[in-house]
């Protein structure tokens, strides 16, 4: 069953996607990010911080995800 929140087109399925505006690309990326629910919350938080431009905070969260060995 198709997810109703899933974007109807993607750059790989839409041959005209190379002509998407920056705003269309941002909306598509935002919709894709919202669908990422099977990923560790810490990874999602790091991605969100990077997306928001909070690079030092994202780096700190990423450090917490590194293996200790």
C-alpha cells in the first residue's frame, strides 16, 4: 500500500526533475526526511542539526554515535 505522505515524484522517477526549482527540491527533501522513521533517533537528530545549519552541535551528536573500539 502506498504511503499517502510519500512524494509522488522523485528526481530518479521524474525525467523533468532536473528542472525543479530550489524550493521544489527543498520541499521534496523535507518530505523525504519526514519518512525516515526506521533510523536511530540520534542519527536523525544529527541530520536535522546539519540541515538547520547547527554544524558544531551536529558534530557533537555524531561523536556520540562513533564506536568506542
